[in-house]
């Protein structure tokens, strides 16, 4: 890939981030948060897309973004109301903007021109208040952008659009912060852009510049005042600072609001005379920095011709140094805002490289465990130098592993932000009013898990809208609001990530579900089923409650795919439904598919791993605390409660006869649903971090087993699926000949 294509690829990556931010801010507008900051954020996102597209000559994308941007400019100027119709149009415009970007990338063949043109007409009608848009003299208008050329001179003229005059001129006072330069922006280029709008007079105030020994490159100490003598709109002036507005202190006031115009500019600085830049001379940035006491880098770009700022010569009148300064006509500039935290510095790394690093670190963990095992078997004292060194190695290995895993962790926001568009499209297809509420977007999880969450969440949201929510008429008849609510939430719980998709719809019609299952031959007509078992029938392959096959549902695929996808990630799914109130689907997934903190236990000469986040406490069973339900199933008293006691080796087939509980160790565990039980093992061998190896990929799925790992001695140990063992296997009858030893 050549340099140009590499930069273009980076632009499209940034477009993905800008679209995500655009979608989030538009959702805030839809929720009623129509403040200026949110509107400006939408404007900046669209403007950034337009600017990059213009640099690469993506004309179709530029034209659409320009119309989008123009309407946003009207909204942020307060000339147009940000009402419901406008917001809905902006939401649809963001979808078309995303299509244009995908078409430019080659991800889709082309944009639906009819849809795009219709939306352009709507945007223009909103912009011009229902009147016909002004005639475009040149259909090939590129809106002031030029295709990127790497040998293009910095001072090549670019024709600026001729705006409607609003003022005779503007005074711009801006103070760059350190992070503006860290983001590769230059003051000289901003001054040049202002100069292209009309004649300018520039004054530099370096009174805040510290001495060289106290100078910090991260601090902004220079203040620039520019008088622009041009009849342009404020929006045009502010557009020059669009990319740096958050990285500088900026005030823009009409020249008519100041007395004396350019002649008393230096009087605004009372401490010491300002450095007035004469017209026609070169603007030598290096000389200015040297005067301010800063370091000077001798580069060809240090001197920028000031003529570029001034199309026509304009006289500059500066107050004499020894003359008394007249009182300023305007109040002093506002005090400097509190310094903002510096933006984090990030790099883009190919995911394959991170995956290779993860695998290598996993092997390092295994080798470290093996080495520790060998040293332990050799009989070396724990106080020996080798043993102490191994302890340090173990801590270092753990830190490396945690750091590498943190690299892969990312918030689920990347998945959640795709869903508003899906919800709108599905709601329009089924003629329902739907509001999506998202919670916990910043919840972090392994990138592999995040990437594989999109498909099941998509299926479940479509299911919630199509089957769960009623039509507006049905909701009103039921005493509900016409608009249904779908809630998508993410949270951490017991070392796992939990995704909840809930709706306030009709709930599951269990009688209808059971009848359909019987008709399809999925269950027997006389099968006695609990409400939970009936609800879970919707996960059966080929099951569907849709009466008509449509683009959304009715083909018998969907929820069974969801269940398989979640199980493939080592997770599980559960349903909670109340007829007439709605349903909640809960997905429980591991935070990572790579490592696990576990307790090593022994069961009938087999070594197993119990996930540490599920463990509440361990204890040695006492005969007085043991009881039997119906004389068969054992329970144990635990903190004034009775918990089922599950002999893991027995139910997993490692032995045929139950063990005496008083000879083993009981480990109290808690499931995702808050259900507790006591697992009976022969012994506890220790606690360690293990590398997860998929058992299903290398062998097959085993009930009660989540995955496998390799121990320090090279043996394979099974990682228990505690939820399955507690919720399902404890229902299996224990042998009636179980006797408690006297």
C-alpha cells in the first residue's frame, strides 16, 4: 500500500469513529438534549467527514455532507429550530452519510441515488424554510476543497465562498493550548486562512511567556489578536478554527463592538507593549518564538510569508510604546479556563499482532507454572534464591498478562452504537414507535467477545421489536404509551459481562408458544412443562411465532442462532417474561476468552478448575450440618441456610459411589442468577491463573464443562461450568443407597 492509500485508509477509520460519535449525539438530540454543545458536536463530525472527503476527491460524499453541514450550521446559529421533524431527518441523513462512506470504501456497490437525492431535498427544504434552494451556478462545485496533492505549496490560493455580509469585520482573540501543537496544528496556518478571508491586522501578546528555564512546551503562553476587515459571516470565521476550537481559548467579536478599531489593538494589553506584525513583511515564527524565550527549530517552514494573510495592503497603526494607553472599549478577556486533561495518545495496531502477543503470553504463563512445579517437586526450600526468583517471575508474568489483556479490552460501545439505526429501520418496517435506551456502553470486555456480540444482539433486538412490542393502537388500548421502549444494558457481574435486552411489550404468550411447539412436533402434547421450560422453547431450531414470513422474521431461524452463538463464547442465555409487561433476555459471557483465575480442586483423582469469581467460600462439612431431602438428596447448613450439596465427581461420572461428605471439602458457589449451592470435592490444591483452551474446538461440547487448560505438570484440567452444574445437574437424583457414615 502506497502512502496515499495508507492515509486514505486512516481517513476511513476515522470516519467510523466520527459516525459513531455522530450517531450518539443525534440520539441525545432525539432524547431532547438540544443544547448548543450537542449540536456543535454533530456539526463538527459532519464537517470533519466533508473535509477529509474533499481532500481525497470523493465528490458525492462531499456534496451530501455539505448539505447536511449547512443545515447543522443553521441549527447552531439558532436560525432554525431543532424540532422533532428536523431531528428525524438528521437521523435518516446520518444513515445515508454512512452509505456514502461505505460506497467510497467499496464496501457496497453504490448508494441508492433516489434515497440520497430525496434526503438532500428534505435537508435543503429544512435549511431554506420550505423555499426552493438557491440556484447552483456550477454543478461541479467542490465547496472549496481541492484533491490532496503531496507537493502542493502551502500558500496556494484557495477561493473562499462569498458569504452574505453580516458585519464589517471581526476581532479574533485566540490563545493556543499545548495540546493544539501536539495534535499537529499550527498557528501560522490558521492566520493564513483568516488572511484569505480579507485584510488582517495581527498582534502577538507574549507577556505570559516565562523565562527559558521555566518554559514548558506543553503550556500555551502566546495570545494572538487578529482584526479581520472583511464582510463575512461569523460562521465562516469560526469554521477556520473548527479543528482546534477545543484546543484553544477563542473569542470572536464584531469590530463594530470595539472603539478605535485596529488603531487601539495594542492598548488591550496593559502589562507591556504588544508585538505588532507589520504588513508586507514575512511572518517569522522562529523570530517570535526566540523573542518569547522559547527554543527555535531551524526549519524551512519557520518563516511563513505574511502576504498570504493579506490579499491587499492595509495600513497598521500601533500605539507608541511610551504613549498612555487609552481605556479599552471592551472588557478584558475572560480568565483562562482550567487546564483540560491532555488527550490520550493512541496508536493503531493490527489485531493479528495483538493476538500473537496474547498467545505468546499464554504460553509464557504455562511455562512459568511448569517451572514452578518442577522446582516444587525438587524439594528446594521456599527461602532459597531460586524459589524467591520464581515468585518474582510469577508476579511479573501476571503483570504482563494483565497488561496484554488490557490492550484487547474495549468498551461495548462499538456494538451498542450500531443498534439505533437497526432499531429505527425495523420500527419503520413494522410501523411501530420504538425508543432505544442504552446503559453501560463503557463496560469493557475482550475484543473477541465484543466482535461476536453484534449478531446475537441484532437478532434479539429485531425479535423484541417484531414480537415483543405491540402496535401503537394495541399499546394505547392496553393503557400504555404509543411508543414502546427497548432497553439494551451491559454490566459486570461476578467476573463476567452481562448483556440485558428488555422491552415493555406484551411478554411471552406461553399458551401459544406451547401449542406451536406441539404442532411442530418439538414436544409431546401431554408434556408437563414449567413456565421457564416453555419460555426456552423459543430457542428450539425451527421454532417461530411469526404468522407470515417477512424480511424480519418467520423463517424459523434467529433465536436458536443466538443461543448457539452465546454458547460458542462460553456464555449462557436466560429469559424472564411477565405477560402484558414485557420480557428480558439476559446474556452472560466471560470477560475474556484467554485467561481465568481459578481454584484447582481434586475430584476422584481428576484435577479440575473452579472459576474463582463464582466461589463464595470453602468449608469442611461437619456431620451435624448435613441433612437429606426426602432421605435422598443431601443439603448442608451454611450460615443459617440449607444449600444443595453436589458431589461433582459422582455427577460427572468420575466415580460410581458417592463419597462421605465429611472426608471432602465443600466449595460454596453462586450462579449468575444468584442461586447458591455447595460443590463437594476431595481436596483443594491451590489457586492460580490458567490459560483457557476451547474444549469444543478441539473435542466436543461436554455438559458441565466450560473449557480446559494445561497445568504446570503438563496435564489437561477441565474448567467447570458452575452455572450448568448448579442449575441442571443438581436435579439429577443421587443414588438412594447414599448413607452417611456413622
